[in-house]
C-alpha cells in the first residue's frame, strides 16, 4: 500500500530512530543515499534491502524522483530522516490512503530554529504512485504542479 521514499546523506545518528518509528506504518522502505561517509547505508540495510546509491547532482527533485522509480506500492510517502511525524498521524496516513479520494495529501511542516517555531506550511508528501507524479525544482522540491497537471 505505502512505499516510504527517503533520501539520506550522513544520517547515521538519527536514521535508526526514524526508521523504528515509521516501519510499522509502511509496506516498503526505499532509501536513496546521496553520498554518506558515515554508517548511514549500514543502518539502512538493517531495515530494507532497497538501499540505492545516487550520485549527488545538486538537485533534490532528481534524487526524490529516483527513489520513486524504485517504489512498487500504490502510494508514496516521501520524507526526510530529520522529519518527525507523531504516531497518531502516521496511523492516520494509512486511513487516508485507504480512502484514496485524492491524488495527493499535504502534511503540515513546522520549521524550528533554536527550539522556536519559525514557519508552518502544507507540503504534499503523500501521493499516488504509478501516475507519473514527479518532483520538480532542485531545492524546495514539490509535486504540486505535477498533480495539478494530472487533474488533481
């Protein structure tokens, strides 16, 4: 049902904790490493055999799209290892995709600096796979335009 697509680089300190929290809510874990020098790949392999290297080309959308190309489930959950989702919200994601009313869903992303909330925005990180939905833009990558172009 849900493929977690994760791009990582030197995330060894936080990756195990992140994957422990989300593994029960997804059916497949795809990890794309963009050049780690620490034990990120080793930790990733503890959770999935689908660990891929990707030559970093200064383009987050290219790395995310590569991760999507490796996913087999009907839904994509695209996250970063330093993002935190509550267990309650992870459970809601499964309920939402079972209904499948829309091509994609936004998560509320809160950005903190020095433990102070500095911004909040909706960001589409859950979307249907196998429709040709792609990320665009090298930084601040988004699938919004792709979903709109498909009529969503």
